[in-house]
């Protein structure tokens, strides 16, 4: 571990503050200058050494009584609106794939002898805290300096993660910087984009299109995606099915691209309704174990409107059924008469849809191929692999067992792209 004091531009201490300050174009330029200098030293270090340090950092986060996790639990609720219980439960699951068992094989397979570009600008989404750890760790692993532009909803974690790297190696941490500017700040974006050898961005489709049109270097964009669950008739009454799906729904309050919004149940309306009732009960239990995030007035109104639409349809004689908690944030399940793929307003809202047969799901998904991201699958053990293969052939990028949708492996191909290979450039 080196003893030099770390640049204040590269990381801000978070002992008394929970947000990364809003930067000026000059501050963005200063951060980039520091990253360029740090990258020279990073390029001289062996990949094995860097991977070992990154592994140590992740283990420090995941250790029992970790001071880093404790600080995240203390800081992130006020910064993000998520409950302390959610941060304590879900953040380690996000960091877990960065352990050596997954990190080292991924780097070896996808980077091989190639290096990363000089500077990657990562424009991060603000929906989930903790997302910055993956691009930060992977950028260092391929010898690349990284400018992390936090999303508005997660201005705390990126700086905290860089601080944890600095506690292990200040020189390595100097190759990372968390710099926040308001969305649409063209002056800051122009400085960052002009310097970036690669811009990796996540956001809605309009944001991705805009960034792609203004990027001077290479660009990789991850736009809007949606995930769902599918349950075959053989296991619809299995004791764990509803509980596992409830956990996938409640984790991060459906704010991630792998959060299921719909559940297709192989069987008739009654089978779907019976499952929905169990799902609603499980979501109600999680209201205490994993309290929902704070909601805006607009978000509450959207859930209320969605519930009302289901009730109005039922009053009009259509076969709809609503299972809802008293609190709009804690869970809403609507059973609909036909399998139509429509999103929900999130905030633990789920559509449960009867499906004539599992084979019919491929036809339903065909027009949505470009929007699909993940699927949680419950099927008999003898059928699981074949059902998963059908979902993958339909364009689903990550198929997992129910209860594990929010725990993807590091090599998960988000948006159908390799996690790391597209970042790298040929050596020399």
C-alpha cells in the first residue's frame, strides 16, 4: 500500500457528507487531468497485482462487520430513499460477483492480452446504489482510468467505493474519480466526452440516443429493458414459488432492469389468481423485513391509478382481480384475464397473467425481443433447462431461477453485450 495522500479530485471523504458535489466544467477537466496522470502508473502495474488489490477491496466490503458496509447503511438511505434493511441485504449481493472467483476468469476470458482504453467515462444510472462498483473494478482490471458520472439518485456510493480503494492503495484509487453534474449540463458533458476514449452509458432510450449522437470516441449504450417471471403448471403450487418471486420483486423495489414486473402462470385464471394471492401475502411479509423505499407523490399516484384501473375493469364485468396492501409502496398484484405484455408502475407492482401453455410464451415475446432483459423461471427440475433455452431463444439475456433474478453472474450479457470484451483494445 502506498502512503501518498490521495488527490481530493479523485475522491471526496464521506465522513460528514452523503453527496458528491455538483461539478463545474473546470472541475471535470481537473479530474480528467488527474486520471490521465494516474493511468500512466496504472499501465505499469501487472494485471495480477491490480486484480489482487480489487479482490481485497471487495472482501473488505463483504467481511463480517465491514466498516464500509456499515457506512453505506448509514449514508445511503438518506441519499437514495432505500431503507437501511434493503441496503444491508441487497448491496452485498451486488458486490459479491466481483470476488476473485468470478472476476479473474471474466478478465482472462474477455480481455485476454488486450488492454483497456486510456480513459472510460461511465455515465451511471441513478436507480440503484452500488452499480458503480462493477465498472470501477473492471476498468482498473484492464488498466483503464475511469471517470464515474453518478446518476442523480446515487451520488453517494461511487465516492465511498473509491475511498475504500484508497484505503487499500492510494495510487490505484487515483485512477478513479466520481464527478457529478446535473443531467443535461452540456458544458460538463462536452469536457468529459471530448476526453473519453470510450463512453459507457445507461439510461432511458432518449438519453442513450442523445449521448450517442454527441460522443466523439467509442460509445456503448444500455437503454430501457424489462424483466418478467414465468411459472410452469408443474410447480405453480410449490411452497417457495411465490416467496421467491416476492423477493425478486421487493429487492430494490423493482428499480433495476432485472426486476420482474410481470408473471406468466401456465394455467387458467383461477390458477393465476391462487398464485397471486400467495404472492401478495409474501410481499406483505416483506414490508417489514425489507421496508419499501420512499416514494414521491407522483409514484404513489401512479400506483393508485394502476390499482383503480384494475378495480374499474372488475366492476365493469371484466375478469380482473386486485390484491393490494394498505400502503401503495408495499405491494400490489393484479390478475388479468389475458396474457398481454405491459409494464407496471413499479414500486412492487406485479401483473399476474394466465398462460395457455409455456410454448405460447415465445409467440407473445417475439415482438418485444429488443426490450427483454431477464426472466425468473420456476419449472420442474427435469424441464428447467429446456424452458430456459426457450426463453433465451426468445431474446432474454439472463434467465435465472426465481429468487435469484437480482443476483446475476458477473459475465451476464446486459443488453446482449459482453460485460468487458467490448471495452478492450488490441495491445500495442
